[in-house]
C-alpha cells in the first residue's frame, strides 16, 4: 500500500465558534487527494492544504456526471478522544456506488488509512460542543479532459472535513412531510442505490415545492406504480404500525442502503422488536394514519441520525402522527445511536473505530 504523503499548511485557518456551527459551511485546513489513470491505477495519495481543484472545462464530471460520494462523522468523546462510527460500511457502499457509475474501486485498507490520517491531521477541528461533529465527505469524480460518453480513465478521489452543528438547528422535533405525487427519485435498474449527485439534483424540484407549501421534505413513491413508499427526502424511512417496525425493502435497488437504517434495524432486533422490510403502499400508510395504527414515523440518516415525522400530507389531507410529538421508540433510537457515536454509552457491537 502506498505511503500517504503529508504536506502541512503554512497558514492555519481560524476555527469557527463551536457553539454557532451551521451544516457544511466551514472546512478544515487539509484534505486528502489521490489520482487515478487507467494504465497506472491509483497513485500519489497525499494530505495537502485545503484548496480548489484545477480541472479542464472538458472534464467528464462537468458534462456527464460520473461521480459518487459518502458522508460520515468523527465524534469527540467525553474523554477528549476522537472516534468514527462504522466507517467500513461507508467504504463498502462507496465502492458499490463507484461500480454502478463505472468509476474505479478504492482499496478499502487505503481508504481507511486515508480517513484516519486526515482526521488525525485535523483532529483539533473536531468540535466538543453538544451535538457537534466533524463531518467527513469522501468523493470520487472523473476528470478525463475530453467530450464523449464513455467509461472514465482518469479520476480524482478526495476527502474533505467540515465541523458541523446539528443538521436541524431546532433539534429533534417532528417535521411535516408531503407525499410526492409527480416527481420520482429512482427506478429499478437505475442509480437509486448509489450515492451519486444526480439522485440528489433530481430531488431538488420536489423538495422546493414542498418547502414552499410549508413542509420540511417529501416522501418519495416508487417510479413505476407511484404507489410504494421509498425514502423521505435524502433519508431512509421507518414506521411503527401496530407495534411492528416497517421499513421499505431495499433489495430492488431503488433505495439507498443507509448505514443508519442498518444500525437501527440491528438495534431494534436486539431490543426484541419485529422489523419488517417490505413494500409499503401509500394507501396502507394513509389507512394506518387514519385508524391510529401508525404510532410513530421517522427518517434515518447520517446527517440528522433520527428525524421524527409529526404530519404526513397526501392529496391535500394532513394526517397527524402521535399528536405531532416525538414517539418513545423514536427518542430511544436517537438516544441509543447518538450515545454510541459520542462515546456516552458502551459500544457492544464493534461499530466504533478509534482515531486518536
């Protein structure tokens, strides 16, 4: 495995106030970068000062969007040490996304070493304030300087870091969700399971419409029948219906295989809950909301961890869930996951990787 070269900045930045961090606004002093050429493979892994990239105006990523990314966090423990939460899962998922987009695979050991080395280099940027973390964004994109639709032969892999506060500044409060009836996020055989920018760009229009009408996000339906629940905004979604936890099946390749989703399912099963991964029709969900069988609903993802839903709107009718309050199971899941992530409760599942 190639040794990672480290070039320290000569001009360290002033760190932002950890009590006033927004999401994704500030960036640390350094970044990891590595290059790829088809006949050469990956080369020159390095940590260098955070700076703009120089790419050709003809670079493939600007025209055909061959790129993928990941998102994870570094957490400051009460004892001052720093740790990651299930980074192996992010590495594996990014390679699956890369395969779908005809981008080269990254050696998992080198990927992990790059993560650890970069976070160690900028470890003093990991905030210690309540609900603050260091957000980690690995990304991979094609740089071939020529037009034409073909598999990339030149790429850049990079990792940048950003100290962040809570994704929702107002805290873990129930949000209003609109069930989208026009746009779709993904279709079978497409890129729904991959973490690529096009999936998110294609979701913006519906999200803007929802926000303009007073909703926090949209609940996506499948792209074929416009009938089955898939995701909520950029998060996976779960429902507690008559005591069981139900979440959309991801085997069809149209739903992102979330790491927080996977963790929630494992925790719920440890607690003795029955978890069903299956198709959930919008009619079933609305009927459960009307009858009171829908006891709780929440989105799950790295950025927000667990986000409760208080109102679900469909065909101009708003259905209130759990009196628009966070449900006990939703709160318990949030407390369990964040407790493990910040090192406030023991990790009994081997999910934590210590950094420094």
